[in-house]
């Protein structure tokens, strides 16, 4: 028994000895020194605003913080945002939708007035040295630049008088176009902060377009140029800077040197108008379908290689055009077919070309209700026009062409009063209002089951 007890004690002692760390700890234990806390940098605080609008003031404080994080100086923001209040005129103009859409031809005829042509031809002679230098540098014809100048501000006569800072703040706080408006506001503040122009110089349209050629602030920062060499990109006071900046915008947008922008054409009887706003092909391809220049002249060598799109903006009864790629570059200035056609046709007249061979037809202005009703009818019939918003854009015209073709009509995609009437006749409930979503239950009536609406 004694031997058994000794062995057990020996075993436990050896076991404990084996668990011990045989290596001494040679690294001295150092007590860490107390750290001095890093002082917190004071965060800029937005100045209090008392605009009378709680939502505007809340947006103002939030924007101030976002702008500081984006690198704008706090003192700049404090100075320029002090006393800032929304401009009710901007909200009214932004939300205004004309009850009747101005007919396409009426818009073009308004742009290409005899007075404007005469002024442009005088400016063409007066500014020939300037526009020649601009064309040599940027590749954009002087007549096109003069056309933009004429359409945008009547040759610099109507630049707008809205405070761009206040206008952009108003639009941003309103929220409908917040991100875009905040981008423009930050760009305008950068123009001020980097010393290019004071706020008193930054005036323009209610939507922030500035100067003789109406640049929004972000476009000014990226594209405006100092053409007259005085060290300032003065699109307000310098015609050279304004016109060259417009040319630079088109050049950056892909303007093709030596090519035209569009040509009026004629089409043969029985032409398939479903091809409008469709394929982009060379003039020779279109000529095989009977589409030729309305003036009877040949295409230039440069234009022969261009891929062109056919449009009939007022339907089969109005002028038709083959649009060259440069037409779509003009639309980077303002993405509207009316705008680009107006600028281009005006430029042609400045250069001595005559009026169109095919006159614009008489058109009836369509009400917003008629346009929306037509879009709803197309959707109900299975031809998707997109959101029924009253804007007759490319999707609505494509849907209209498909419906016209399915009904044996000329598929020109032109929404005339006649087309509105035919669509309403097929889908009567679109005018004046659609049927209620949850009709009141009626007592069953004996007879055959009603047919589903098509």
C-alpha cells in the first residue's frame, strides 16, 4: 500500500513539472505611457437660415455639410449661403407645363424669322475673322455657332437675370431634380471660390444657363475657353469666348469636320414611313429607296460616307430630312429635335441657302389631355408608348407608327388631331378619364357574360 501511494505522489509531481514553462520570460514588461488624446478638429457648422421655409432651411443645412465634405471652403459656403431664400418664380417655371403643345412647324418658323436671318447675316460678315479662327481650331462651321448664339440668347441680347446660386438652391431644395441642381450649385460655388467670377456675374436663366451661349455651371467648368486671351473665360462679356466655348462643346461632342448636319429630302409615293427614326444608312442606301435631296444637288464626298437617319417631324405632309451625325452633336447642346433643326436650318440661311422646298403644313395644337389620352389608348391597345406624360417623344412615336401600320394607315408616327380622334374612338374610356379602379358592385344581370376589353 505504501509503495502504491508513493508512486501516485511521484506521478502527480512529475505531471505538474511537465506542464510548467521551462523557458524563462526574458522580455521585460513595460507599462504603457498614458496617451495624450488627439484634439478633435472642429466641424464646420452650417449657419442658421431663416428663409421662412422649414424644408428649404433643412436642405440648406444638409447641403452645407455635403459641400464641405466635397471640398468646398466653409467660409465660401457661409458667405454665399447667408440670407439665401428660395425663388418662387423658379418653382413656377419648373413646374409649368403648357396646356397646348406648340406645333413643330410653328416653332421652326418662329426660330427662322426674317429678322433673325437678316441679323445673322450681318453678324456673319462682322465676325468673319473670329468665326474663321474658331472653325479652324474646333472644326465647327461659324454659321452653326452663330445659329446657337441666335437661338440661345438672340445674339447675346437675352441672357437672363436670375441669380444662379439662388435658382440652383431653389431647385435642389424642391427635390424634383435635387442631384442635378446640387451638382450645378457646387460648380457655381467653385467658379466663385477659384476666383473666376464673383456671384454678381453668375446670372442667367431660371434653370442655371449662363452667358451668351447659355452654359450651365458644370459645362462652364469643363468646356468654356478664353478665346480672346485676356485671362478670363468670359461667356457674358466676350463674344469670342462665348462663341468659341460653344464650338468647343460641339467639338468635344464629336463634331465631324467637313460634314453637314442634315439635308431636306423627298420620298416617293407609297414610301414606307415606318422607316423614319429607324435605320442609319448612307445617302446611297436611302437613294435606292427613292430618298433624294430636295434641292436636286449631289451629296458632298464627306456626306456620302455619313450614316443618316430619316425623319418626318410633321408627318407625311411635311418636310423630310436625312439627319447626319452632326445633327445629334447639336442635340448635346439641347436634346430636342426642334432645337437642333432650328439651329441647323438657321445656320443654312445665314450661309445663303434658300427656304425649304416643302413648306411646313398647318397643324392644330394638341392639349395636354389629348396627348395623355392618346398615350393611354396606345398602351391599352398593346403598343407601349412609355409613361403617359403628355410628351410625344421617340417611344410614343414608335408606338404610334406600329399602331398606324397595324390599321393600314400611313405609319409616319405623327400625332395629329385625326389620329387622336381615331385612338379615342378605339378606346373611349381614355377621354376624359379612365374607368374607376374599383367599380361599385352591381346586381348581376341575366344574359351572356361581358367580353373582355381589348
